[in-house]
C-alpha cells in the first residue's frame, strides 16, 4: 500500500465519522439547552412562591405589628367592630376538617385502588377508574351546592342516630352531640373527603399497577388472600408513592374554599362537637374579605392567608422528610 492509498482511506474515514460527531455535538447542545430550561423553570417557580409570600407578608404587616404572632395565633376573638382579631378558631377548624377528610378518604381511596388494580375484571376497570377521576373535574362550588342542598338535609336526618349511638360512648361522646342542623364540621369533612378521594386513589392505583406481577403471584401461590397481598405486598412496595398521594390530598383539603364555606356553618365559636358549625381560614377569607372596610381588618384577613401558607409549607416539609426516610428504608431493605 502506497502513501496515496493510505491518505485516501484516512480521508474516507474522517468524512464518515464527521456526521456522527456532528450528530453527537447537536445532541449535547440540545441536552444542555434542556438542562438550562429546566433550571430556569424551577427557579421561576421558586421565585413566584417567594414573591407571593413576600407580598402577602407585606400586606399583613399591620396586623402582625398590632397583634404579634403568638397573640394572634392564640386569640379566639374576632370582632371587626372593636378591631380585635385572632386566628385560633379558624386554624382549629382548618386542621379538624382536613383531619376528618383524611380519616375518611384514605381508607376508601385504598379500597378503591385495590379494587381497580387487583379485583375488578378488565372490562370494568376503565369505567370505574374514569368515574373516580371524573370527581376531580367537578368544580368545588358544585360540591358546595350539592353539600348544602342535597347532602346536608339528608345528613340532618342521620344526626340524631349519630348522637344517640356515638354520643353515649365515654371519652368521644362529646364529639357527636349537638342539634341536627345538617351543616357543621363533620359535614365539611365528609364533603372534603369526597373531593380529595380521586387524587389519592388515582395515585395509589397507578402505584399498585407497577408492582411486579411475580410478587403478587408468589404471594397468591403461598395461599395469601387478596387483603394480605394488598396490605403486605403492594402497600409496602409502593409506600413512598402512597404517602405522596396522601400528602397531595391533604394539601387539597387544607386549601379548599368554596365547598367548605357552603357547608361548615361559618361560626367563630370553638365547640367540642363535630356536629356544630365552625369555620376555616379559607371560609373566613371567602365570607369577609369584601366586608373588610378598614385597613386593620383587611390586613388581619391577609394575615390568615399567610398562616395558611405557613401551615401548608410545614406539611409539605414534613412530607418530604417522611418520603426521604421511607426511601432510605427501601434502599436499605434492597
């Protein structure tokens, strides 16, 4: 082979490798561009949250300066006439109504997810899953109207039985005593449970569907029942996703406004009975913001919104810690 033939072959190889190198360079540039756009999107989301918190904190500064933090959080006084405001009844109402919603929604969501992913025949899984997900598309004000006009009258007929049955139980009986009004803290919790159910059940269902079939088949081969497979195999395998779905539903319950406003009764009094009317932070904002004619009144309402943001952020922070701990346990077990 002479020198001219070697040079020719080298030139052919370089020409053939040139398109591959150009293609790799283009892919690298595209990857860097996508990475930059993702960073910008994340920064914009964080900046929007920070700007919102700063703006709300600035508008609520008058109330913060007047009442402080601990005094506003512990006070039960809410009197626009005397310009005395406290957030304690509304914080309690928000936490209790959300807790009721989660206590009712989580077991039902778990059962729904197990039914769709493990029990239901293939021909009915799609319609049932679509019906459950359709609940998430219903506007909250429709839930509120349904709760006030349909559910509350029916529930008022059930409240005497609830009072007579559960009200006589020592210790927890005070939670179920009260007049049969139909609206109240328990009604709001039930409506919230229906609203958050599609979010939790959809995430649980999707998580259960990715459990390897060999795990379930092995458990059935050993004689496990469907409940044992769901509780001991599927739930531990997907616990991180399940906790994430529950936290998503909790965040939805904490921030719900119109549906709660219609059915909770909107009372500033704190009572031990779940059948009595109450109020949440969001319901107070919806009811009284248009009536806030004085700067301190308006600032106190915005202060309530700031507290709600703080509660939501604390819940999300605890959820992240819990999910990370569960992830570490899963990594250690594998």
